[in-house]
C-alpha cells in the first residue's frame, strides 16, 4: 500500500494499467509513491509460479520520466514459453 501510494484503510487493489502488449513488448503503468524512497518496486517474472524461479526483469521508464505518472516497458522477447507470470515485488 505504501509503495504504491494506496490507502491502507481502503480494500481497493492497486491498478496496473496495461498500455500495450505485442509479441515482443509489454508496456504497463502502476501507481508509485514518490516519497517512498526507502522501498524498491521491481517487476519480476517466471514461467511456472515456483517460489524460487522469480527473476527481476529489466524495465525502462517511458513517458514523462516522472515515476508517479510514467510507464515501464518490459522486453517480452526474453520469454520463450507460451505462459509467463508477472508480479510487482516491493522490498525495503
């Protein structure tokens, strides 16, 4: 809640907006608390949801470069399977 600038007293889930998906690229946006400099938000992926198989994925910041309103891009060419799972991992 803190990292994504959400209200912890409200049960509404954070919105991850998919801007576009192609065979080689996924562009998404999620809220981010600019004041939360003590945490890191990373996109992670895996092929089979096994706890030890999650890998932090390289992303690039797009748009206006403001972390609050910009989007992130992920190069989907790195995946070679028919299914691929994504999650946001927050660490302090």
